[in-house]
C-alpha cells in the first residue's frame, strides 16, 4: 500500500503503471479549524457553529465534519498521490455511514478495481475508516488516469489563521469563573460601548459596576440603546474630570477595587491616578499594557 509522504515533489502513476488491486491511503485528523474553515469557504454553516452557546460549551468534541469535507479527502488523494498529478475526475459515488467528530483520524483508502484501455479510465473503490476501524464513508470513483509521467514540485501552502475573538475572550472569562465579582469604578460610561461593556461584565458576574458620570447622560445613553442599568449604583458628577477624580477617591477609600475607563481621554483618567496628592501612586513604577486584538 502506498501512503502519503511529505516529499518535495508530487509524482503521478500513469495508466500503464497501475494494476488491479493497487492501493493508496491518506490519513487526516479532523481539527476544529477544519470545520470552521470549510464552513467559511463553502458557506455551509453548520447550525452548531452558528450557536454561540453550543460552540463554546464542553460539547465541542461532538462537532461533526461536513460530509463534503470527508469527500474532499478523496479529491486530495486522487490529485496529489494516486494516480496523482494529471488525474481527471469523471464520476463519483459515495455513501456516508457515520459522522466524523473533532479529533477523529480518518484513513481514506482507494484501490484499483477496473481499467479501460480505450479511454484510460480507471474505477477505484474508496473507503474511509476512523481510528476505531469503523467505516465512515465508502463508494467508488471513476477517473481518467494520466498517460504521461507528471512530476511537479509540491507547492507550499500558506498558513491560515481563523480569528475567533469570542473564543479567546472566553478563555479569560473562564479563568475568572467562580471568583466573586469585584467592585469596579467605571469612569464616565457615557457612550454605548463603554456602558455596554460594563454591563456585559456585570452580566458575566465579573464586576459589580459603580457607574460614575453625569447621571442624566448615563441614563439617556442606556435608554437610547436599550441597555438595562438594573440595580447598579450611579454616582452623579458634573463631567469627565470629576468622574476620574471620584473614581480614584473610591479606590483610595476601598469602596472600589479597580478602575474601568469609559468615554473620556486617557490623560484625564491618568492625571488623577498619578496625582501626588490624591492619586494612586506608590513607590513602584507604573507600567502600561495596551492589547489590540485584530485580524
């Protein structure tokens, strides 16, 4: 049996070189990225992928591959190794016996069953089995085999990264699971994103927000964007400068454990944080980390 190798070159098997019973195999393990990438490429959005709660639950092991992902292994083995470059696919018939889930390793095998000299067509039997030896797909394929030897350099495929910001965020959220929410001084949450961010963090039981800013403005933003302020405390101050000063005061007095920046300039907030008389300075140097999560 011929197995796929990582050779630098791809080389075809010509019609004359192939004999009845010759066989070749390709081995692939289904990864979460394969399911996502196939869905993005094909537009075939598995309902499980579209369901955020399910996607990030412990049921990820139960994700199943698209049927055509499994079929694509047949295309790979035919075009790259057996018969190889120069092969033309004419007809295929596949039956899918059982699902393939994340982590399954599939061995896809093709075997020469018939040859037709008048048109150089070959019929191959196809079987895909998982790591337990259970058949997941079977059938046959008819191809026109190359009549001349083809040898070509194997192309280096680019690395593909699927950006899933929600999944990465959830890793951090899960690390905080079970911890008590902290009292968070939210400084001037007077636009949609800064107010919504604080409320989402509260819903996730990460913080108990103390909303510091002009109360009328905070309530107007909430009403305009359909945000529920719930029981969260609002500290009414005149403007963003006062909000920064009040937030620092709450931290100094122990009424808040941390600061969250809202819709004010960083220098406004930091001026209060580093104030020698009323800020949060210590003998240690302040360090600043800015994280941008972009594609």
